[in-house]
């Protein structure tokens, strides 16, 4: 076995790499989140970003089969001490040291890149005990331990019309606001306000003991991320604007991998001084209404919420989201040698 870096111009290699990712998710996680090949390929083919570098590795057998894969994310302008990683070993090749070999290569890259903190998300289905999780045992053996937890919640679609109408009662509590909806690109007139909310989101989202600093999102960064995301993903964004003074009070974003049947409820934020008017529900509902109208083939929505984030958790259970997995973010902080 040798560890190689994925050549993204090699279509066969891209397919083989993605197949390992997909087979792994389907084997381990009955309610796992999956991107589509199309969304993966489009992201892989993008040129370098000034904000972010992704390294994709494969553990290749002598015959050229991929036994396992890894993806390493390196932020380039903030959090330059940090690397986030994901390792997937094909179910037929477990307990043979493949995962460890990929991790050792990642350690070498991190040392060369001066990254001292390593983080990874691990998923435990709700019916499995954390003590028995291969992912957590594997991580602990390499010195990575849980520092943050979230529930991975899934909402089956389509939602019944009566349920949508019930949720629409949030409208009455937030009549002072208009909701504006857009797709992959925020309209120029709202872009400064949207950047302020994205920056606030980065500060407010609970991250436990993860050694990560909030990001500042300026217009240049937002435009760059919108352009890259839209290559492989469709976005639906709803934002609330107070009628009296046009101040933005919050936003919610859905992302859909191109092709496929799933969608992800990504950020939802209500700015501190606008809380208490059920804006979170109204904004999420606005994105769901667009999803239902424009993408009727999507059969589930996925989201992630910290169990102690009571306001957001309650909003999600009102929609009918059910906890299917616990996400443990594991971390190793080591001084560089
Ligand atoms: C977790 C995962 C990457 C491990 O890959 P692997 O190639 O089987 O791991 P290794 O063979 O290198 O195992 C190293 C050690 O991890 C521990 N470990 C791995 N799988 C385990 C399991 N099912 N039960 C108990 N311990 C386990 C053991 O200590 C093992 O050493 P040993 O085999 O000498 O006892 C693999 O199960 C996988 O892809 N799971 C799904 C995706 C995932 O959860 N990734 C981890 C997040 S980055």
C-alpha cells in the first residue's frame, strides 16, 4: 500500500476516490449526510482559493485500488494553526492499518505546514453507544479526543401542508419584518449587511473547546466563497429586514448538492437585538418553501445543532427534525517539535 495525492484531472481516480467516500458513509451511517459526485467533482476541479487549501489523499493497493481516502482542509488566512481532516476506510479493508497510514501522512503534511491542532468530525448513530464507536476508538488511539458535540438531525420531506401552515404562525410574531430570498449570489444592496451577519454567525455558533477563532467575512471573501460554492451546490438564502429602518435581523441558508435528493440546512442566525420574534422559524420556513417549490425531488433535510442550544433545538423539533446521529468533534493540540 502507498499513500498518494489524488490527481483531480484523472476522472477515473476521482470516481474511485468518491466511491470509497460513498461506500463508507452508506456502510456506517444509515442517516449519513452525502454529497453527490457532481458536487464533489465540481469542487475538486476548482483552481486554488486564496482562503482555503484542500489536500485529498488515497491509500492505494499495489493493484491501484483505493482502500481508504482522506481529505485535509487548511484555512490560509485565519486559523493557520489548524487542520481539519476526514478519513474513510473502505468497509472491506478495515483493521489493517489503512486509517493509521493515512493519518501518519496527514501528520507529515501538518508538520510541514506548521499546523499544530488537528480536528475531525466523527459520527455515532443514535442507536450505537459512543464506547463502541470505531471512529472514536480510532481517533483516541491517535490522540484526538472529543471537544464538542452536536446532534445530526434529519427532517423527512415533503412536509405536510398543514404542518407548513402551523409553522407559518411565526409570521404573526414577526410582522415588523419583510423576508427577502435569494439564491447563489447575495444582491449587491444587501451584501454589506449579509457580511456582518455572516461574521456574527461565526462568533455566535457554539464550538465547545474547538481551537478555532471566528472568521471575519468581508465582501471580497463572501463573493469568492459564493462563486466557488455555486460550482457544485445550489444555495437558497432568506434574510429578514425590519420595515421601520431596513436593518437586517437574521438569515437562514440551505445548500443542495447539485443532483441528488438531499439538502442541508446550513447557517441560521437571528442577530442578538432581533431575537424573541420567531424570526428563526420564519426564515427556515421561507427557505423550505422555496426548496419545496423549486426542488420537489429532495427527500430529506439535514442539520446540526448543539444539544444545549435550546432555542435552535426547539425550532428544529417544531419542524419535525429527528436526531439520528451524535457528532463528536475530536481534537489533538500539540506543540510543534
Ligand atoms: C475509523 C476508521 C477510519 C478506522 O480505519 P482502519 O483502517 O480500520 O483503522 P486502523 O486499522 O488503522 O486501526 C487503528 C486502531 O484504531 C482502533 N480501531 C479501529 N477500528 C476499530 C473498531 N472497529 N473497534 C475498536 N477499535 C478500532 C484500534 O485500536 C486499531 O488498532 P488495532 O487494529 O491494532 O487494534 C474506519 O473505521 C472508517 O473509515 N470509519 C468510517 C469513517 C470514520 O468514522 N472516520 C473517522 C473520522 S476521521
